[in-house]
């Protein structure tokens, strides 16, 4: 670890930036994957309720093709 009055080199700065970008991309990918699975699950649940394969979870939240 460098002391407070030492400067970092251009290469060290670029390594820190690259590491931060890599960490951000990994976290964003994980969050996007989780959101995608939730949306897909909700779509599948709604489709199965629409065709009558499963009963509605909440009776007041029924859907139909009328």
C-alpha cells in the first residue's frame, strides 16, 4: 500500500479502472439474469392461468379471454 503522498502510475490507475469495470459488468449481469428469470416466471404463470392449466393464486385476480 502506498503512503498518502505517493502518486500512482498511469498503468496502476488503468488496472484499477479495469477492475472496477469488470466488477460492475459482473454485478450487472447477475442482476439482469435474476430480473429475467422473475419476468419469465411471471409470464409463464400468467400464460398457464390463461389457458386454465393452473388455478388463480388470488381469486380476485383472475384473467380470462372474454
